[in-house]
């Protein structure tokens, strides 16, 4: 099993530090607003990593945190006249609802920063005692130049950054590159007692403390979006390794960005897409199909066409599953396994979680099954049953293809804004008109449905429909 390690900039063979057990930490959201498609991509990518590791037989301890105290949360609470904890609690609940809707498995642990203030203070004390951090007027800062390996994750060095960057000036800092571990409280801000006075933690120290509390001083995988490589993950490495003198995480995995119509998604551009907005018009599995259709390290471009393509691809898989179920007994043990398809699916997933390649294998299996169904299903019953089982197993790792096909099509049509019950009523009315040779009425109903975005497909003794 090969994983691309951001730290070494190459693929490496993955073996956990403790045989049979994997410890993984992924940076979760700062909960001051609704979850957006960038959050969804990270959650779905690492959900698939989690699922695949478990499919390999590993016992996985998966930690994904919530940053529930932060400048943005405090500002939002102040704007709304609410307590910061109320704002954080609301958006944690909404995040869970959105990710549950997308079929994202809950991690083993979901710590909140405010639950680990004691761990954070303990870690800062270690850094101060070692001389890697200093106190300045109630604040505590990490001394970046005291950590010689600073920049090893991002590939940056302080000299280049000094030459070209504008660094925020803070008179309390001994060096402009130093970063806050503890912030002295301002009036009306949340605060906790500490050896340096009342205050709250800086952002970076939270993840180091929570990772250590749940996974130990060194763990196997640390993940997050590419935007976290610098400074967040770089600073995590510096403070954790300075404190304990050992590697913080062995493998670093970073997912690419979500663009909107070929532009970077941002509130300032007005192209921000929340998970809830997208779920309102698309089946959750279609969103997963879109997010997994590209390799996790590559950017994905969200657009109406991309979602339509993802929905169509998903429907092709479910249509194949339905055809197989209607043609052969899929519960009968298969006379042969899915052979080459199964092996190639595993190979793709073992090659740095290549979901795009794995989905390509699934679609090849679908095309092969459809050819067998067009020929003689009974003669190929065992192979068809095996392909059905393969698609279901693949879906278990990808978080798709797990619903009864009829339930999927019903939900997909509702997600597209269609009323399946009303459409079926109109189809029955059209069938009655055709039987009575009232073709004008039958054609009028077909045209009416077409205007509503419904395409009818007539087959002997049966009429089916699909969104246009």
C-alpha cells in the first residue's frame, strides 16, 4: 500500500508503527459558519481513507477535531449577540447533520479544543521550560528560530520568507515569525486560567495537544486540506517535535481544493457553496461521486455540468445493479469471483487512495455486466452475481452504491425537484390514453413531463422515466 507523504514529497510504502493498528488525526472545521464544499471534500476524502484502511483489516483510531474557540467564532458571536459556545455548538450540530447526510462515518473521537485546555497548557509549559517558547505580557509565543527543522513540511525557509513576505508586526514578539501559543484575554472574550494569566489557546497548539491526548506523541497519519500545510501543519510539527523530541506524524496527507466554475471558492467572490445548498438539489451519493471522481490531491471544479455528470454516472451504476437484480439471483453464492475487476479495484485504492482509478474499474465492470445482460443473463448468472457483489463491496469503501436501487432512484428524483408520485400518476394516465388510442392526450402528457425535466422511456409492457 503506497501513500504520498507531503513530508517527503514522494509515495512511500505504508506500514503502521504498531502492527495491525493505525492512528490517524485529521484537522476538522472551525465552527463559526455552515459547512461548505471544501469541508465536504476533506471529510469525504478522509472518510474513504478510513474505510479503506479498515477494509485492509487495520484497527483504526480516527480523530477529527473541532476548533470551538477562535477569533472568527468570537466575532460571529459578538455580531449576533450570542455566547461563543452557543455559536460553536450550533455549527457542530449542523456539521454532523451535513456529514451524516453525505454518508461520512463518525470518527472514533471528535474532541473540541475547549475540552483540552489542560492538555494545551501542559504542552505550552513544556515548551516554555525548554526555551522554545517565551512569555510576553500574558501572551506566550513559540520561538520559531529555535526549531532548526522549521519549514520541512512546506519546503519554505525563513530567509526566503523574510526577503519577500510582509509579516504581521507585533511589538510583543521577539521575532516576526514567532506565533502565539496562548493569547491573553481581552474584555468580553472567553478565558481560562493559566500560569501566564487568563487567556485562551492559539489555533496551532490545539491540534498538537488533542493529537497527543488521543493518539500519543507520534502517530501514523495526519491529514487535512492543502491550505493547512503552511502555517498550521508546519507549526504543529515545530511545537510538537520541539516539546517531545520525536516525529509528530509519520505520514502527512493533504487533499486538493474545490473550485467553483474554475474559480477559487470564496465568500468575497460570491461563489460560496454550502453543503446544504448542494444537498438541496442533488442526491448525497452524487456529491460523493463528484468529490471522488478526481484524485484526492488534485483540485475539483464544482459546476452544474460536473454535478449533472456525476449524477448520470451514479445512475448508470444503479441501473446496472437493478438490471442484475431483475435478471439473476444475486443472493446465490457466485460460481466465480469478479476476478480482474476486484484485483484492479484494490490496486487502485492501494495506490495512494486513487478513487478516480477505482471508479474507472467499477464503470468497466458495469459495462461488462450490461453486455452480459444484453446477451443471455441466465448463462452468465454466476458472473453477474459476482459483479453485483463487487460493486457493493466497492461501494462500501467509497460510500456509494449501497442503497436498494429503487430507493436510490426515488430519492434521486426527489433531490432533483421532481415528484415521483405525481409523475407515476401521469404515466398511468398516459398509458390509459394510449390504450384507448387517444394519442393526442398521450403526446400532451409526454410533452408536459418533458417541460418539467422528465424523459419517458417506453419498453414492451413498461414505461420508465428519468430526469432530463
